[in-house]
């Protein structure tokens, strides 16, 4: 039931208080009609007796307390979803911004969906090939997983995200695979990069792109990941598609939450973020996964830039508790012109063991990545010794490991932006690098794999 009031009591930032309200509900949509004829949209954040606190999507500039009318629409924020959304570009609230036709909805869904019930979850166990060796070989992505990318200001996380969108696929299956990309608080230049890159490579045909720009209302940012997930859930669990959803940048999302919390005069938590930041992030992240009896799945890669490269900052810290691992980008590698600058020692995919092995990648995968990480760690230790004592003080074996670490960064971690390596190419490259190290040092690989892959340089694909 639509009700209209002209009793605005106060306006503060993106919030306004309406008095004398009857029957208002949490998350109810609101329209504000201004004296100039302009219309703004908002939603109810809080109801206390006859007062309603309304959050305005477009910001409160121009609102005249005396001459504005507030209309309560009696419904929550919904989005019309359809298969035709693939290949289209929308704003942060799901309105077309590619000059294309309006979407004819197959269903109208509330964007405030619920996290997947743990008892209904199916275990992630299928390998997703991204074509990036530092992910596929060491921090394997599994269908239905939540694997965030922790980055820093100025690091190429957006380019890495675009490469994952272009190259991701599931091996050996002809199942439909699509990407939902939600960008929050990005610049026009970054938005243009994503649109042009996806269009040029043809990836846009299987992408639904939501763009919330830096000059768009911060309030819209809070809804963007929920809109993206609503579309992803429809395509995955109703249409049977396997969806990869990428959200960038979750730091901008958390900043918008902090702005709203401050405007509501809530008691701040760590570093000024609201105390419910963990719960809010969990409500978003836990909408991804697999459901028993459903063909489709949702795999999540949230990207967040760590303020001052601080892993203990509340946003990456809380994200790490909710998700199954993390991929960390290294500023020191970036300075060496290693791209993508993935820090494989600090990165971790907790579900990698479920997505690799015979019938998924190759039987030698687990032993190989364990040996590669061990040799790389030994090489990094040798590099630290060389800085303190000088390279001349290193033993012959230390020098071998030092050379291995350098080649590992240059050939394995470093990769061209449009270079798409198959998992076989990634694994074979790993064996090629291990041949720099004496066979007697291969203590993490079974003899049968050493005979098959280490001893026979030409043999690697079986």
C-alpha cells in the first residue's frame, strides 16, 4: 500500500527522518519528490514508533524539508532478471547503461537474498582453469569456492581480474559458464577498460557487468554486490549455468558502509567501521557455493585493496575468516616488473587439494606444487643470505636455489596479460624449472613421478 507524507523532520548526509509514519517496514522502497519536480529514490533503514530513517540513493543535495513529499511504496528493492542480461552493462542498481533496450524480466527478485544453508551445500571439488600459472598450479580455484584477491593501491588487480574473466573455463565439460562482474567505486577510466577489454576479446558475450563509478552515490555501492548476486543466483540455480562472480573493490563497499554508519551515529568498531562489518560481509560472501540437487554453481572472487598494504586491516582480516584462502599481490614483485605479482608464499587456496589430481588436473600436481614451493622458499632464504653476507659466501647448492627462485619468478609467476596457459603447460613448466635443482633434493615428490616427469625431459603430457 502506497503512503505519502510531507513531514520530513531532518536531513543529515544521505539520510532523512520522516515523522508520523504508519506501517513502514525495514528495507521498504521510498520515493522523494522535490519542489523542482526531481525525484530521488531511497529505502527505509530503521523504524522507531512513528519515525522512519530513510537512506537516499542519489544523495540529499537539493532536498527542501518544507516542500518535499516522501512516498512509501510498500515493497523492497527488486531487480528484474533474465538470461538476456548476458552481454549487457548495467549501473550499480541494475539499470542498463549500454544504450541497449530495457530488460524484459523473466522474474522479479528481491536483492536481499539469504546465504546458502550449510546443510544444503554441496562440497566444491571441480577444477577451474584460469590460465594463470600462479593460480592454477599453486593456489588452485575450485568451483563453488570463495577465493579473494588481496591487493594494494596501484597494483594491477583489475587487470588480473580481467584476465581471469577472459580465460576462465572448466576442463573437459561443455557446461555453460558465465561471469557476473560487480565493480564498486571504480573510476571512469577503469570502467572503460573493462568494457573495451571484454568487448575486444569477445568475453562480454558471457558477462553481466555492473558498474558503480566513483562519482556515483556511495549508497548505491551497498546494493551493487547484492544486485550482482541476485542475478548470479538466478542464472546459476534457475538456469543451470556455472557462474564466476567477481566483486571489485570490496574496500569501497566497506567504506560506503562506514559512511552510512557514521551518518546514523552508530558506535564505531575497529578503525571506524561498523561493528556488524563481519556479519554484513558474511551475508554477501555466503551467497556463493553449490547447492545439492542444483546443476549450477557460484564461484566467488572478491577483490579488495588493503589500505597501506596492511593484511591486519579489518576488511582483509574479516574476509579471511569467511573465505577459503586468499591470493595476495606483492608490491616487491611488482617493483621487479613481475606481473601478475602473486606472492605464492603468502597466498593459499584451502580447497586446492579437492580440485587437483588424476581426472581433474594431473596425478603429479600435488607433489609438484609442494616441491616448487619448497624450492622457492629455499631460494628466497638464499637471497636473504646473499644480501647480508654477499653472494660469494653462498654454498654451491644455495646458488642453485637462488637461481631457481629468480627463474621461478621470471618464468612461472610472471606471465603476459593475454597469455593463457593450459594446466598441462603450467605443470610442464614446473618440471622444467625443477630440473635446475639436483634430483637428490626432490624430497617431496614420489619416485614414480620423478621417473616419469623429472628424468624424461621430453615426456610431460599424459
